[in-house]
C-alpha cells in the first residue's frame, strides 16, 4: 500500500512539473512608464525624461528645440523613481514626435536622450 502511494505521489509530481507553463515576468516599470507617457501626451504635457546626475545637465540651444517642438526636457537628477523606465517613456514620446513632425526633429534633439 505504501509503495503504491509513493508511486502515485511521484506520478502526480511529474505531471504537475510537465504541465507547468513558463510565466514571463512582468516589467511593471515598463507598463507604468508607457501608461504615464500616454497620459502626459493626452494632457498636453510633452517631455523627454533625462537621467541626470548630482547637477542637472544643460545643452546649449536646448531651449530652441523645446520652443520649436513644444516639448520640455525633464531631468530627474541623481534620484530616479524605481517605477519609471526612461527608455520606455521616451519611446512613446518619440513615436508621438515622429507622427507629428516626421523624423527631422531627431537631428536636433539632445544626444543624451535615452530610448529614442
């Protein structure tokens, strides 16, 4: 009786392992950043996110780009929120810019913008 119980338990264990599906981990920062970017665009708050340092960086002439395209550069400084992916956020904004202005804006944007 004990032997058949062990065999049954072993068969059940094998069946569970064989039928288990690989689950793709969810990147909540990617999802949150994409939703945030769409919400910002819907509200007319168009911006590129920048990973800064202790001192925010400034690129000469960036205000010309901001005024021309109605977009702002937003630097987080040295403290980045853990639930924001700059690359994913900026990809959404870059797609919006491509649709609205074509691709010429890419020649004028700051070179330190990630995700575009």
